[in-house]
């Protein structure tokens, strides 16, 4: 009887872990690094990317890129976190303070996108990554 109970508990724990109920599960959207995010855009052409100090916002990886230079005259900062980007950003004082510099932050899984001028542009970037 004891063996059956231990087996059932083990199976239940295994199912919980397999279903991704941990902090690392952020809706199935996971990227290894900022370059992978940049390469995943379908509708936007991100160019002239250069590294950002990702650790300043609590991220593992970061890039700042121009978006279709000459067309949108916009840039985007891409940060990848080890877990839920929004939750981890909310734990970091500097990351929270970005909005004081006019930044708009958009979250998708372990990714945070930062744009400075256009709310619709930020939403369009997120929608493009979902595809």
C-alpha cells in the first residue's frame, strides 16, 4: 500500500513539473537570447543591433536595434530574462524606472521590448513575435 501511495505522489509531482507550473513557464514563449528574438521578427527588419547592458535591468541578454532605418526612424531595445520578463523587471529598481525616461515596456514570455515613441509600434512588435 505504501509503495502505491509513493508511486502516485511521484506521478503527481512529475505531472506538475511536466506541465510547467514553475516560474520558468511563461506562456510557452521562450527565447535563448536577444539575438534569437531579433531573428524571429517576421514583419519588421531590425538592423544595426548593438549590445546593451542587460544586467542593469536584470536581464541575461540585451540588444538595441534600429527598425527598418529610414522608414520608421525608430529603435527597439530587446531584453531576454531567465523567466517571466515582467515579473523579473518588476523586481529590479532600474528596470521599473525606465518609464521615467519615456520608455514603454512590452512583455511576452521571457522577453521585454522597450520603445520610446509609439505605443502602437510596441504592440505591433509583440504581435509580430507571436506569429
